[in-house]
């Protein structure tokens, strides 16, 4: 161990070569990059997930259940990285292994990196187009030969913002149950991945209609000179029925021999201490914790962190669940269908935060820093406060007396961090404890780009054709990047489904340094 206090905190510090050895094993493991979001999107280890120091509590709760395994942690600054590893031990059941030297050591060792957002799912989407049953049509050709039906497969909230003229909303999880046949059908998203997955999903259902994916989605459409539509409301709900969705779910289970977890199986897992991750999916997103299958497939790295463990999928609509299980298994996750949907108890709506009386003496400090998200800070803030995420705490003078404004979930761990940094008389307070007369709601602009937000071709959906083309080119670059590093970790889509193999493990078994 080389990091200060690592032994005292019971956190193992390992070399890059040891990290690679762990990644090659078929044991439960999560590769977690704790650097800020902007830095991560610029460049990060291939197939790592991002749980930024700035929003660590929120991301850990989103990525992990009660599963056990190794948390392979990569950061940069040693004090912050060690603190993040400690928080991971407190919030999850994972065993931390901190990579000595952080991301610099990883990259200098020649281990593979890439950039972008939702990159694993994006690369997988390109693989689906290469190996599946995808028919494509250029945007210009789609304009000149309109289909009988054109479906936007994104979640409804995205469809409402912008879509293509004459597009109807129908999310990926429901496409196969549409009561139309012998009709020409185009599907699309805002770019590539979800449109590709949608076209293959309809092929999986043996849908009786010629189906084409519009290349580039709304971005490709604009690049071809077309206009988008806004404030869209058309839904395919009238083309669906509960009977057709149930029938199509059964069809996929039988066709792909998808595994079903019974109540007896879950009891046996409980007896043997077998941990698994339970996720609830629904295109309707009835409850707060529901994940849209369309969103899950598009951005799996935002919801699933631990590889080589069972994932049990449940939800109120069986077709949503079955489509999710099929695609997760193709991506290398050991996903299984829960035999019966068991709704989680609705949490109590009473306020569980501790009531804290405002103390005017808290304002008698040298600096007031707000560590909430930059979006929350821009909306409203304590008078005379500055936005400073935790990833920038090392820049604070140890001689300044500071007040830190936090979300309630951040207070405990932020208090631990400022103590480790040796700051002078720091105070951490909950945002909700601030009196309204002290809150500033005026419009402001941050001086520099917030590190908790990525600017990855940021204007591609705002009419910037250069950004749109750059984004589509980036997606096309992902498979060559994998081939250059070690190889494609997924089986061809048309191959029979066997027991899934983690794409993280499969990829790193081929990587050499």
C-alpha cells in the first residue's frame, strides 16, 4: 500500500497489473471511475462506470443493490480517491481495491481507454447493426419515400421535445406487439443506438412487415436537410393491446429460451446467500424506481455496475421485462425474468430529514461553498455562495473558515472529507435548512464549464450540424476502438443465446500490457 491511511481504512491499494488480473477473473467485480463527470467523458478506462466524487452517494444508490464483490476503484488525487473508496464501503457491500496512481497510472501502462457517454451501450448498438437483421434507410430516401408508419422509439418525454414529422411514439419495449402488419415501417431515435435496437427487436418478434431503421435518426434527418417537429403528442397506444403484449412476451421467452426465476429459486438463493440485483422496468415508469427498457438498453452503465452476478428483472408489463432480459443477456449480463411481479412497498412520504434550526453564526465564515449539482445551484443558492464540487476541494485554503451547503444525503460524507483535508472549522449544512429570505433565485452563469456536466457534442440536438456529424462519427469509431484494444466482447446477435459472459471480463481477458 502506498496511499496514506489506507491500512487504517482497510482499503487495499493495488498496482495496475493486479487490477488487470482481477478484471480477467469471472468473479463479481465493478470497475468504478470516481473522477468528475467531465473528465470521465473526455477519457476513461474501457467499460468502466462513472460514480463521480461530486455526486457519489446518488450514483452508488443507482448502480448497486446489496450485491457483494470487488469494487475496483480508479481516481486521480489520492486523498479524494481514498475518501471515495471509504464511502463505497459505507454505502455498498463491495470490497474496495484502489488502483495506485489512479487514471494516470492506468493510461501510462497502456491499458485501453476511450471517451464519450453511455459508451458501452453505444458500441453494442454498432455491433447489433453489424451482426443482426437490420435494414437501414438513409434520411433523404426516407423523406422521398414515406412509410405507412414511422415510430419514434425513445421515451415519451424525449419524443415530446422533438421528433420527425409524422412520427408516432412507440417505445422499444412495446414495438413487437403493434397490431399492424404488411405495412412499411420506419423506426428511429435521436441518433443510432435505440433505432438499431428497435429494428432488431421487431425482427426478433418475426414481425410481418418490412422494417427500416432511419440512419442517424433526427440528427441524420437534419444533416440531410430535413426539419424536425416539436411538442409532439401522437401515441401508438391505440395500436397495442394487453393480449398482444402478453402473446409477444411468451413468443420471445420460447424463441430465445429465456430463463425464468421462480419463487422456489429465490428461496434457494436466500438460503445459500446468493446475492442478485433486482431491477424493475416499465416503459410507463409508474414508480420512481422504474427504469424504461428503452433507457436501460441505451445507457446500461448508468444502472448496472457489478459484473458476473445474476440480474433479476421484474415489472408490471411482462413484454417490457422480457425485452429487457433478452437485450441484457445479449450484452453479457446474466439477466433472468422474475416469474411474478412483486411491487415494492411504497415508501412513507413523511420527511425523514432531521429538522435543523438556522444559526446566523454559520454565515460568519470566510467562504460559502455550495456542493450540490451545478444545475441546482444555478436555479437557487444561498446569498454570496460559490459553486464548488467536492472534486475541487483540494484547492481550498486550509486557513479559510468554510460553510458547505449540501444535499441532505451529502452531509455525513462531506463532513468526513473536510476533516481529512484538515480544513479550518468547517460547517456542513442541509440546503433545506436555509431560510427563504437568504436564498438568491436570480439568473446566473457559471464562470467555467461545470465539471459535473459533460459537453460531448453538446449542441447536436440544437441544430448544430457539425456537432451532429461529429457525434455520429464517434459512434462509428467505437467498434474499431475495441478491435484495436483487445477485440469485440459480444457474440453475434444471430447466434443462439448461451449463458451470458460479462463483456467487461471477456474484453480484459484479451487485453495485454
